[in-house]
């Protein structure tokens, strides 16, 4: 009945629990990792998992959660949210955005730098971290915007910053959310930034929104000249073949500078739309290119934008604009591990910003933090992927990509007690009136789902419980690389 505990292992040496009391025990559930599923109890003390074992070996606890009939996952890590703070808080902020993420089973997020002002200097980065630390419900870090090599070095060396975001895109007419000041699309600038990052550490994570701006501008104005005026045309003009060309350029520069952790965002966005306006005889999408580059042995990650294969209806409008007929192609890419990471991006816009009579003035909006997990659990029930694959792509791989595994993204002794409990059999309907997100709508309103998160636990504290937020703003901790890097 005794165990000796060390990080990540249970070894048969005696440690007497008879006189030990812990803060929380989760009992009678089924734990899922990326490679295994098993029944066990989890004991948590001071925010850390200290024991995983049978009920006979589990110490007594101040609080107990009975997870009978439920599945226990490592807390999900979301590396792609736009919580719009500072400066754009009419559409989202750290408090409401992190509540939505907690309700969606997330225990940590990485916020993007296209706020106002953009987060591309040391001072701005420090100010943003302070804001998030005051208001966030769950743990957090923020991508810094990489626009200048010298500032990149200052941010990384003087803060707990984990990594950098690069927007290779800017809108030809609208200044937000693709802020011109944040855009890096000149080859020499991108090379200099990659070179500066590589000289600090080739393993620094970089997330990149790929685009070739001259081609994007050409497609944009060509479509406008054709009189194309629907949201499908907007996708082709903004998220078209320009993304593939930009991806190749970024991957090539990362390859020659030796960077190991380049994450290509939005895989799935530039697949064919239901009624395309532009006909490419040899269409090469982001998914096609990342598949090819991985076959060459290049170091890069692919982040699946799951809205493209979770949107079920083919009608494209301001709220639901990501459907592609290439569903089966994307599911196969998931099976083949072209995708390393998977989520629905959280990038809120208000309806009046995203729903325009002239679509070329419409802001791109998507709210995914709260809805993704029920949608993808439904696909687990449909047999599209295993729950172990889900854990790999939403907990383990993101934490490894960010360099914070196994403190985050794992259920192991010594890991932070970040845990998502789900009822895989519960039926529900996504209802946008129940979203915690400030913008107040959902691309998946009315969708039937089977499988929902019931509790979200961050460092041993229940922050979300059966529809209710149960912790205060500011509970979330800044995940400083100096403490968390493995």
C-alpha cells in the first residue's frame, strides 16, 4: 500500500501516506494520456500532483471529486487566442476570454500580440503581462510580436516570454486585426528576425501567420474587380494561395537558420470553398505544403484550424465562413500527423464588425475557446479520432512545443495539477447565449454535441464547474519560461 514518488513515475519503494492529508483527490475516473488509458485516483497538494494510484494507496483529502463514469484529461493548452487586451476590450478581455477558455476545458493559453498597442517592445510586453496577471482566470503567457531583431532579443532576455508571433500578412485596406505596424513580409526582415532568434536559442517557439502580401493584394483586388461580394470570396482573397507561398518562404528561412520550433498557423483555412471564384489548376494548400516539407525532414509544426472540418453546414456567412468540401482530406491529414496541434482559434469581433453589407470591409471573427472541446469530443464519439490522440494534440504536443512539458500538458507526479474532466456521454446543444466570451456569439450555435467538459482544474483549484465559474479573476499564473522550461 506504499509508494515512493518521483517526477513522472511510481516506483515500488515505501512512502507512508497514513499521516498525510492532501488538498484534493479526484477518484474513480479514467485517466487518458497520449498513449494510455487507465483507472486511477489522483492526489493533489499545493497545486502539484503528488500521487497517482489505487484508492487503497490514496491519502485522505480536504476535498474530493468523484469522477465516476468520467474521463480525466491533462488540462488543455491553447496556444492561439486573441483576448484583445489592451485596447480592443469592447470585443474581448483577459477576464471574459479566460472564463470562456476555462469553460472549454483549457487550463493555459498564449495570447496574441495584435492588440492596441501591439506587443512588440519590452515595455509593452511587460505591461500586457501585468494586465493578464490581474484579470486572467487560468494560467497564461503571451506571444511577443517579432518586428525588430533588437527588440526581440530584449524581450526574450528580460522577461519570462516563451516565444514570438510573426504576422506575414497585412490587409490592403483595413488596419485591424492585421495591423500594418505588426506585419513582417519583406524577405530580408523575416530572415534577420529568424537569425536573431536562432542565435539566442534554436528551440524558441515561433508561431507564424503565413502570407505573401503582393499575391494577397493581387487576389484581393482581382476578386473585387470581378464583383465577387460574398464571404467565400473574402476567404479566397485573404486566406488563399498567398498563404501557401508565404508558408514556403517562412519554412525555408527557418530551415536555413536552423530554427526547430516553427509553427505554421491556420492549416485548413485555404482549402477550397464550397463555391470558389478563383480556379487554380494546381491548387497547393497549407496542408499540402506542410505534408511535403515534413516528408523532407524539415523542422516545423502544423496547427490545424479545426473549424474547417467541424463546421457541418456548407452555407458560408459572417458567422460561419470556414466550411470546406475537403473535410475528408483534413481528417486524413489529422490521421497522418500532418497536424501537430489542433484547436479553433479564438479571435472575437463584434457582429457589427464582422457582418458587413460590403464583405471587403468585414473583420474576420471566430470564437473557439469554449466550443472546441464539445465539438471534438463529439468526433471522438463518432470514431474520427481517439481520446488519446485528442490529448496528444491539445495537451501534450502544445506543452512540448512551448517547452513547458511535463510541468504542463501531463498527468504525472510532479506536474502542475491542471486537469480537465469530461463527460463523454452527455448530450448538449451549443447555445451562444451561454458563452462567456464578450462578443456573445458562436459559429456553432445550435450544433448538437455529445461530450462536454464538466470541471476544469488549474493547479489544484476548480475554476469551472458544471457551467459556473468558481475562481476569481487573477487566479491565473504567468507561466514564466525561467521556471517552466524543461
